[in-house]
């Protein structure tokens, strides 16, 4: 009987913590769905950061994948206030720089082939 009471109390505490977290997100003006996509984007940012260090060696297909995944990360990060992810700013900045470099290189190649 005591075990059941302890389990109920623990479940109640867990639901209380989840409700408190959701309330904090709502008060900060963040939707729970946006925050969840931010968490997933943050994991993807780590992978993109590793790729961004070697972007010169990427094949055209890898560049396209990098660009599409980076755009998803940028979209998720745009929905979250900067103060939440300021610890990840260095990685984010590196991925943005690589994104710009790849876009510029692809644009140059496209314009060069169109002018011929």
C-alpha cells in the first residue's frame, strides 16, 4: 500500500514539473512544438558544425544536403529567443558562414555555366 502511495506521489510530482516547464515556455512566448524542434535542431547543429569544418571537401550532393539541413536549423533557431541558445552561438555562426560560402560557390558555378 505504501509503495502505491509513493508511486502516485512521484507521478504527481512528474506531472507538476512538466506542467511547470510548459508554463515557463508559454510565459517566455515559446510554443512547446517550437521548443521541441529547437532541441532537435540543436542536435543537428552539432553535426552540421562538424561538417562545416570540411566544407571544401564536400561533394555537390553533400553540399545540397548540408544546405537543406542548415535551413531547417536556422528556421528552428529563429523561433527561439537568442538568450536561450547564446551558448551555441559559435557553432551557429560557423554553420551560417559555411552555408553562405556554399551558396556563393554554387551561385558562381551556376552563373558561370549560364554565361557560356
